C-alpha cells in the first residue's frame, strides 16, 4: 500500500509543481532555508578581515533589511545547491554525544516524558499532555497529505478529533491504545517503503510512554523523507528557472547593497587585464621597436566577454582562499572550486614526478605502457592524503623518490639494461624532491593554466 501511495504522491506532486509560479518556487525553497546555513557561513569565513576593493560609500541599512537580505541569500544558496548537486539530501540532525546541546536536549526530553508517565500513572489518569501530543501527531499526519487525499484527511480528522478525545478523557472512556493503533496504521500508509520496518516495530511496543516516544522518532524520519521528496519534485522546475532566479536575487541584492559585488568586479577586471597582458600582449609598431613621437597610437585588442569569463574561471583554480575573498557570484560553489584546485595540484605533482622519472629512464623502459601505469599508481597512492592538513609534501616526495628509484632500476634490469647508478639515483631523487617548490621549472610547466586567445 505504501508503494502505491508513494507513486500517487509523485504523480500528483509532479502535476502540482508544473503549475507553480515563481512565487511558489520561492516558497518551496524557503521551507528548507536552514539546510545550508552552515555551508554559507563556512564558505564565507575566508573573507573575514579581508580588505574590500574601493567601492561606493557605505549606506546605512535597517535590521529588517539585513534579515531580509540574509534570508534571500540563504534561499538562493539552497536552490543553487539543489540544482547543481544531484545527491543533495536533507538529513536528520545528529548532535555530538559530548556536546552541551545534546545533554540539554536529553535532559529536557527525559523530564517531559517522565512528566507524561506520572500523569498517566495517576488515579484517575490525567491526559492533558497526552492530548497535546495527539494534536501534534494529527497535524504532522495531515502535513504529509497532498490536496487529493480527501478520504485520508477526513479519516484523520474524524478519529483524532481533539474535542471528542477531551470529552472521553473527562468521562474515563478514553482508549489511548486504540488511538495509537490507528496512528501506527496511518503512518504505515503514508510512510516511504524504507520506513516500513520502523513502523512495524511500533506494533511491538505495549507501554504508552515508550510508544509515544518511538512514534515521534519515526514521524521525525518521515518528515525528512517528505522534505527530500519535495526536493526531488522541485528540482526539474528549479533547473529550468535557476539562471533567472539567481540573476533576480543578485539584482535585488545589488539594489539594496550597491557594493555587494565588488569582489566580482575586481575578479573580472583582473581576468581582462590578464588576457590583455599575457594572451594578446601589447601591440607594437612594425619592426617591434618603440613607437616614435610621430607614430599614431596602436589600439590594444580587447577580448570579448566570453574570453574574459573563461580566463576568470581559470584563475579560480589558482585562488588563494586564505588571503583573498572569493567572488560573490561564485561563493556558493567555493567548496567545489577548492576541491577542483586540490585535484589540479595533485595532478600537477603527479605529472611532474612522472616527467622527471621518464626523462631519466631509458626510452625502451619509459615507453612501456604497463610500467607507466604501475609507476603512476605508485605515486598516486603516496599522494592519497594530499588534501589533509597533516600532509607534508616534502616527506611524501622523499618516499616517492625512494620508491621510484627501486621501480626504475628493477624495470631496467628486467629489460636487460644497467640499473641506475648511485649518482643517477641521487640526481633523480633530487629532481623529484625539487617538485615540492611551486617555482620548480618542471612543476610550473606541467601546472601552467593555458591562457585563452578567444576574442583577441
């Protein structure tokens, strides 16, 4: 039954989402706006204390404007994450075991459930807390329903009628176990197939207080499932409108804060200047000599917008995240660019080590595909932890030098060549060790980001 309902949910949700307006899109995004708060804070942490480029004079803003702006940025970041991350999922909050927040939460929850247990143990039982919990469960079950689930909605409202339950409690006719049985059955109808096991376990709990506590735990998981279902349903709609949506949000931000995109301006200006200086060069008079006093000024080629954009994104692969603020329009993807930057650095070191090694080995050895693949895997394994703060490149390159010398000498002997001499091994280890410096010529050649010439 749960599988059939899940399919009907998808069909009805698809029809509903296809008719949503842009306002509906923003409402859906706002419903999960807290999901990326930590990501935004961590992504912008590197900008603290950085010097902003020259901009327009500061403008005083109200607290309400700041709150509204922060909410808009959070919603935009959440929508962006849903679009670019196909594996984006909302996960239940799991507090660290030794955290103060978890200890306080456990103490408060224990006090609440102990109070409920005391009330139900009275003679006659007091159902004040229990009725409030039934009201919360009722609202939660109703929130899982789609507009077309009229029969289920009426059934929930009829059985969990709080006024009727209150009257039954006052006259000693309230049967909590019967209501719990109905709730468990409804949870089994509305839950995703993956939650069937958790719901079935509720049937084995006979005591009221532990049963209520377990039901709320499973309902919390069902809320997460429904949120992820909403995310998957809205993703196609977001993908269609993400560009216009983000452009609109940045425009609103710029209108409220004229200097909100100063870092983007500086980033693009540097990319344009980089192209003018390094790609096309400064135009010179015929013959390459200096222009005379009577020579007409020679125009400098201006790269088009696409070339500037290409160069700007390439610059992000060499960005100094600790000392330079990240451009605002790509701030939401800073973590992804940092990952790409680490991958580029890893490939640069790997390529430089292989290039140095093959220049020393005999041509008959370096041209063997199996040896090249084995050497590459060996170096990759020794560079596995390169992304960790505790990683020391110099120590790893020392180990790589030792291992490479052994592999090269072994392959040379296998192919009938003389193994590396002591001087050759020392030279090879020294060249590999030199790769640790960013100014090493081999490393610079391998890691050079090509300048685009489009539009020049």
